[in-house]
C-alpha cells in the first residue's frame, strides 16, 4: 500500500474520490430509524454546500443541475452525520427528514419496491411501505 493510499484509508485527510464524470455516490438514511431513504450523487459543489450549510445538496444527473433536497417540496434533509467509506469514493449521510417523504414520487423512501423471484425464475416486484406522503404532481407539476 502506498503512503498516499494509507493516508486516504487510515488517516484523517479528507480526499473524496469522484468518478470520471465528477460524482461520488451518496447513501442517505434516516438518523432516527436507520431506514435507507435514497441514493443520489454529489459533485464537488454539492459536497461543499452540504458540509457548509448542514442541508443535503445533490447533483441531478437527469436534470444536470445542483439541488438542495426539499427546495421544491419542502421535505428538507438536515444532516446529522456524514461519513466516507474506506477509500473515500462513497458518502453516507444520516439526516433528519422533514415533511415525511424523501422520494420525488411522494414516498418516505425511494426504496418502496421489493424484488423477489417470480414465476419462471424472473424478477417480480411488490410494493412495500409505498403509501405517499404527498402528491408529486401537485408539488412538482408535470416533469
């Protein structure tokens, strides 16, 4: 292991490893329950704003823009704790989720479907905790 790798993995140097497109994956969980709320991406600016403000900021690859979670819906995420994985290419943030929903579909979590083996061995989806906290069309309009 090189000295640089050792410092990244064992030291206290903050050196997030962004992918070729300039993103790092962020897993967001509810600080109280531990439930996974969402997985999103951060670029350098989103990461810096999250650290500076204590609000969760992400980069939308589909809309190609920076966004503060809840800026349209009011479902803000206040960061309680942020951690980096061992090689600093993934981030985990624990948040206080306001408004009852983290997902743009109006659900508490983006993970509202379970995958199981269906007939014939293919994948089958079933809804799990899929009730909506808000109507996304009334909040966001048509996307």
